[in-house]
């Protein structure tokens, strides 16, 4: 035990003396929080709209002004033909093209059913869908107003318009008289930052815990210092503990730093218990440090380690549900997440921070995370014994 | 009790046999040298002795403790200096020394007398980071760290490789001082001149031992008379000698050429033939065989044997 204290003292001395380490420990949380949180967003804030208005009526102008009245749509072009609009979509000058038929205003008075055509650049499927649904909701509003103004409150409203994306007919299908007003829980303003921030905190401690600790151990191998240590009476567990403990502490410090930045810079709400939050992070760190240790037993140079670690960190993070809900992933991906510690903490962090979930709500995830931590650490120690 | 006893020690790396069936003993307090070219298996043998690797076959004991089963106890008594500098470059001289003292459960003060002659020379730089020391100073620090727990056996793997001549001489003087403290030392070196300072030496080649004896005995075991031939045009001389049927072997040695003759041939024959070849006034003197000569001869025998 006394030897462990000497080993730890040496470890902290080396960390303190390494300018890169100090910069990374302080710089990584600041940069990640300030860059990733506001930058990574699926919100569509501006849609460049090309409008072909073949009707040129008051009604069509009203529709367009209703669209531009919402903060999302900006009319950037008024092409003369659909072909021209298509080439604008292709070149990226427009994200969406709206074709208003010449019978638009006639249709509104109940003679025909006017069909709006909408062309959407769907390279990014998510933003295409969002743009589409924004448009539909504006059209739906417009529709209802028309219907109400005319006093036609029947279900089969002949005056309704149909918006169809890419020529595909689709009824906007809102029943006049029935209106849905959503109320968003846990993130009432639908602030994307609130959704991302708990996830970025997970990325942060994954990067710190996995990369730094592993690199540290491999560096001892690379420089040969481990040879000298191995000839001393230092036991394997003491050496492993001396490598794990400092980065466990640093990971928690960085988490606190990241969270503070979240409060100061983004005013992130924190509904749950701080203690529970840090307890889960601690369990998670043990699991991640186990993974790092396991990789470092296999690598003999820092380069090898970095490559392997980078590869797995990417997979862990991308599959963890940080961007897309894990529930919508294919079954095999969901099964993979059983052994993905990042997925557990991603879920726990969001629940604790945004919903204020208590111990009982996250007990199952916590238990699994704890089991993973024990398993990874055991695997690492076993691999380490076998190699040395 | 013998300090080191090795019986049929063998070690393979995959298909390569690094150490091939070695048996030897080292007495307590002995300064024992392993001489051999790179790749002879010295480092592997030393790593086995230092409890770092488990041999594929055979057994080795240090002070009666098996290097495999008794490694935990043994590590308290071994001082190991790997061929590559393996201390913490980002810690200072003093911090390195204190670190190794503490993990062995001792203090610098307690065994200071042992390292004093060595450490005193680097003490003025004790606040300097180990990475910024010169080669000779690094080596002294490494030796100090290997000694700080007062080991019973010192295992030094090519400690003088890459160190200047003055530091090398100093280093061997230090080893002799440590011998007087009763510490058993095994040391490997590619330098033949250093071998003379050992009590006994083992010649190693391709994982095998080619002979173990005192340096003097090894030299006298050299079968034939050795002649040193010198002439300003050394290369021509060497070529001429190698063509002569009377000459059994000729190897360049410093400024001269060392040769041995076949049975019945005399140096006068050689001088006459050199004259005929246009190499006049070559000096031919009897030479004392050095370790190199023995080594080269043994190596040739080895090659011949493996060719048969």
C-alpha cells in the first residue's frame, strides 16, 4: 500500500510536469463544451426557398408571405420554370422549391383541388424532413384560415389544398376545428443544446479517461521504464492502480469543469442529483479505464494504441445514441449497445440532467454499467498478467 | 551457495532460439562477464536472470531461489540495468533515485555509502531532469538506482555501450569497488578489452556458450603461437598472407595483422615469401593472444562444425 502511494506521487509529478497533459486536462473540456455543444445541432434554422408562383394572386402571395413570416424560410430565388428550380436545388442555391399552380386561388374558392408541388434537396435526410414538416405546418395553418374565413367547417373541405413533395400527392389532412397544440416536456423550448450537452460531457470523459490513461501506460512501455519497474517488488495491481487512479480523478475533475461551463455558458438546467450524476460518471470511468488498460496491453507503441483507441472510441460514441435515438437503430446495433458503456452514461446523463431521474429510475442502467466496469477491468488485468 | 546456477537454460522466440542450452555457475562476489557479438543471446539470458521472462526450458536459481517460482522474493535482491536507459527522463536525478529507494522500502540515506563513489559524481546535477544528462551521467544514475536497495546481485546488460572511453574506464573501476562490497555482478559487453577486468568470462555466440574461464586461461588456451605482422601497406599485406599455404589464419588487428601458421611452418618462410611478393621489411613478432583472437578462432571452429 505504501508503494502505491509512492507510485501515485510519481505519477502526479509526471503529469504536472508534462505541459501537454496540463493543457489537455484544462483545454479539452473548455473546447469541447464551447465548440461541440453549440455546433452539433439538427435544428434547421434557415431554408432557402425558390418559389415558382404561376398563380400570381393575392392568395399565393399570402401563402408565400406566411412562409417567409416564419423564421425558417427565406425566398432566395424566383425561378421561371421547374427546370430552373431543379438546377438551383442541384447547385445548392436553394434547399427547397415550391411550385404554386395557376389554379391556386380558384381552388381555394372551391372549384378544384389545387396541388402544391414541393421539391426538397434530401441529401441530408434529416434536414429535408424537418424542412418538409415546417412547410406542411405552415400550409396547414394557411389552409385552416382559408377554411375558417369561408365558414366551411365541414370535414370534407373541398377548398383544402394538398401539398405534395416531389410530385407525390399527400394530403395535409388536418381536420378543421380540431387543433393539436403540443407541449414539450423536459425540454420545453426544444433547445437542442440541452439535448447535446449531457452527451458532450460523456464524450469528454471518454476521451480523457480512455486516451490519456492508455497513452500513459504505453509510454512507459515504449520508453522501457516498465522493464525497470518490473524488476522491483512493485506488484502488478499496484502498478495498474497507479495508472488508473490519477486519470479517474482527472476524469471527474474534467467532468465538473465541463458541467460548470455548461451552467455558465449555456445555462443548462440540472434537474437531478449531482451526487448521483457523479457516482454514475465514476462507475463509467472505471469501465473506460479498463478498456484503455486492455488496449494498452496489446499495443507496444503509442501510435498503435492511438489507432486502436480512436477506432473504438468512434464506434462507442456514434452508436451510443448521442445523435440519434438508440431505439431507432437496427436490432444488432441495439444489442451491441449492451456492452457499450458510452450508451449507458449517455442515457443516464440525459435522464438525470433533464428529467431529474432518481436512483430508482436509472438503477438498471447503473447496474449494467457497474457490471461492465468490473468485466472490463478484470479483462484488462487478466490480459496484463498474461503479457508480463 | 552459488550466486547463480543455470542448468540447460533455453529460450525461443517463435522459431528462433535465442538462448540454447546454457549451463554455468557464478560464485558469490564474482565479477562475471558475458562476451559476444550482437544477437548472441546475452540480453535474453540477462532478462531471464532478472525474472523478466520465463525461460522455455531449463532452470536458473539465484542464491537458491528459482527465477520462475521465487521471482517475488528475488526481486528484492536484484539490481538490473537494462541495455537501454530506462529511468524516468522527466524526473530529476534525485527524484529517480528517491523513487527507486522508496519502492524498495528503503531510503537514499540508508544505502548512501554503497552508491556514494558513483552518485557523488552526478550529485551536483541532482536537480536536473534525467533526460538532459549526458550518456556517461545517465549510466551512473542508472547504476545508482540499481544499487540503492543494496542488491545481492547486479545484472548489467551492456552498461558501457555508447559511452565514451573515459566513462567506460571509470565505470569498470566502480564495478571493482562494488565487488569488494561482496556484490555478485554479471555483466555483458561487446568490448573485448573490458573482458580482461572480469574474474571469469563466458564467450557467447548464437545463443551458445563457447567457453568459460578466467581471461588469462582463455588466452593461454589459444592453441598455436600467434604472430603479429606489421607493414605500412596493411591491406596488401593481408591479401598476401591469405594466399600463403603456410598461413593458417590471418586477421587484421589494430595496425597490424595477427596470423597463425600451420604445423612446421616458421615465420622466416613468411618473410621470404612477402619479399617475393614485393612487401619488404615487414616486422614479424610473437604476440600474446587477446580475447579477440580466441573469440575469432572459436567462432571459426563453430562455423566449421556447423558446416560439417
